[in-house]
C-alpha cells in the first residue's frame, strides 16, 4: 500500500483499513514518508499483535506487517 506523501494519521488509518481485509498470516507492505509513521505504525502493530519489520529506503520507509 503506497502512503507516500500522506501526513499523519493517514498512513496508519489506511494500514488499519487494509489489514482488516487480510487473513491471519498475510503480509501487508506499507510505504510511507511521514516522519511520525514509524512511531504510529509500530505502536499499533504492537497493540494488535502484528509482526513488523521496517526498512529505510531512498526517501521513504517500508513497513512489512504480518497479520496476527
């Protein structure tokens, strides 16, 4: 899901909406440029029990979430 260029809280809101459509064990990749997204997405993933990996890319952050 490409959330680059969107400001907080949109990357998190869109990730939540998309994750709700997935089955447990499925992967969601989120691309974001918002500087608050690592904090917001990490806290939400932890609260929901989703696994999370994040990687800095050229100009954005890639989040790889596996649904709990």
